[in-house]
C-alpha cells in the first residue's frame, strides 16, 4: 500500500518557467500516472487531446476546465472525467487552482500519445514539454 500526499506535492511543485503551471508527478506506473498541477491566477493549460482517460480532481481553489462542450467552473472537491481523445484544458482566474490528474493508461507506454507541441502532464516536473 502507498499513501500519497498530493496537496503536499502541489505545494512543493516547481514550474519550468514563470508562465507555466507548477507540476509534480505523485505516482508513475505502467498503468497510471498521477500529476498535481498548481496554477497561479491567470495561468492555464491549453486545450489538448490524449489517448488516455484523464480524471481531474480539484484539490483547492476555483477555476475553469474546458472540454468538448465548452468551459465549466470548478471548485475544490469537484471531479471531472475526460474520455480518451476528448479535448481538455484548465485555467485559473483570480485565485490559485490546484488539481490532481490521474492519467490512465500512463503516457509513454505505447498505448497513449499526445498531439505534437502540446504540454504533456507532468513533463515540466521533468524539464521537458
């Protein structure tokens, strides 16, 4: 059994640049990757697609998520699920937004792919996008 602290990981997450959200990989296995995102006010992750299912849990703050049906406001406690190939993105407005993304299957297993030029979840924690 593993007990993880995604809020603690988010607090310690580092952004690759001042314009990018801070991210940290909380768990990484062939089946799933868990990544925390800490978006400062006005930061965003541009809408993109993935072959994986993406589940976003809002850990703190308020902001917006986008999908095939447009944008929707979210707040702490909300859970948003994106099907494979569904467009998804997120943005903070006037307060910090902290999310936990569960990506399954995990990117890079040969079962998933990200569109070229799109930010891959957790990549900034490893220094590449």
